[in-house]
C-alpha cells in the first residue's frame, strides 16, 4: 500500500477522517478518529482510573492496528493530563503497513487532535520507539504482521485495543486462530490482573471466536451511532455486562455460529466447548448438533479442555 491509496474524507456525521481506497473503508466512521478513540477505547477501558489506581507496575496497552494512531495518541493524551501522577504507561502498537501513518503525518493539519504530537509520530515512524519528555510514557511499534509478532511478545497487556479493518477485508485478524494467539499473551489465571479487550465489532462469529479462544465476552458501550461494541476479558468479573442467556439462545439459532476459520477445527468440538463455557454454565439446552454444511471438510484440531473454572485457549496441533 502507498500514500496514494488513502484520501481525506468527511464521515457521515461530518467529521474528518481517512478512506483507504483499496479496501474502500472509511476509518472511524461515523464519529471521526478522536471521538471514536476516546469513547470506544480510552474511556471505555477506564484508562485514566487505571493509571491512578495505585498499582506500581507499568500499564501495558496492546494497540492492535496502529493505523492513523488515533487510539495511541488519545491514550498518550490521557496519560499526559495526569502529569507526574500515576503509573507509567507502555503502549505497544502493531502495524503491518505504515503508509497510513505516513499519510496521516503529511495531513496532520487536517486533524486538530494531532497538534503537539508530530514529534512523537515522527519518532514512532522513524525509530519505532518514543518516550515522553517526562519519561512516564513509552510507546513502541511492532512493525509487521500481528499474527507473527504476537508469538514473540513478552509483556502481557492489561488493555487491548483491537482495531483492524472490518472482517470483510481483514478476516484473518478476526479468527479463532488470531484470538487464541492473543489469549496466550494475556493474563493466565484468575489471580493475575485481568486483560480487557475492546473492539467495535459485535459480529456473532467474532464473539464466538473470542469465547472459544478462552475469553469471557460482554456488551461494550454504545459509541456514536453504534448501539453496542464488544468488551472481552480474561476475567468474568471485570465485564460490566456479560453477554446474556438471550445472546446465547440467539447464538444457538444463528446460522453464523462458528468463527471464520472454523474449517480448521472440529466444529462439533467447537460447539461443545462453547456450551461448556463457564459464562453459560447452567444454561440449557447445552448442546445442539451442527448443520451438515458446517460439518464438511473438517480437520480435527481442537483439544477440548475443562472450562469449568477458567477457560484456557484452544490448543492447535
Ligand atoms: C482501521 S485501521 C486502524 C485505525 C487506528 N487504530 C487509529 O487509531 O487510527 C486498521 C489498521 O490495522 C492494520 N492491520 C490490519 N491487519 C494487520 C495485521 N495482520 N498486522 C498488523 N496490522 C494490521 C491496517 O494496516 C490498518 O492500519
């Protein structure tokens, strides 16, 4: 992708944003980059309060899909307003195509929220690293395919901003395989601090992939014209509103039950795993057979584990 693949556009509500002409997607539609970054990611994750919660460890954010850096800059902005108080913030951004960031920098005058951040953006583009003058904010870029890079990541995140393009053009990022890789880097046990993931998608196969990867899944706050987003977590008790029995019943009737990459797994095992997920304990009916189409051409790759206490990632292989 190159700079000419992007253009400045107005969203449906009149905010200034960027369109990727190749995949024909307007980012942050409809409310624009700054409002979406703050409402969906920074405020919903409670970043400000977390930075002031008295813990002494660094607060690590995975910023998946750096793109035009709105989510990262909004997080930096939030931390800077706290001055010297609070925890250190470490943002780890993942991006496999820096053309969008280059385009954003060239057009920074179009985005008032970037005022004062050009130096940080230039450093992240050039050095893949930036530290704030006060030393309390560290920003690293992992350049390349998230699906490869995540396997090498060592620091586990407290917050995940999950913001690839939509599944219609970026399906591999919304699969069970991807969420399983991510889950392996998150909080491992109930005793450990939770990892909370926020994303704009509410699609059933995506939420199913999150469940099957070992997350608990909840309704996220409405943002702009979106009536709902998704908040997933390693710990059930950090979800404000876990997906309900009604969602589970609808999932059972859905013709899009399984993750986009379900053909790589034993779909019967996936369904059983879903039914046994501890978020839905006590629900009935516990298990429904698959329809024949979904049963075609399956490979037996799923290792069912006991999900009673804490769901663990599906293991492949
Ligand atoms: C919707 S944009 C992100 C917008 C951004 N979060 C912001 O605040 O402006 C999606 C981004 O995800 C990136 N992306 C998609 N698939 C990826 C992958 N496999 N690894 C790393 N980045 C990826 C795209 O290149 C694109 O820049």
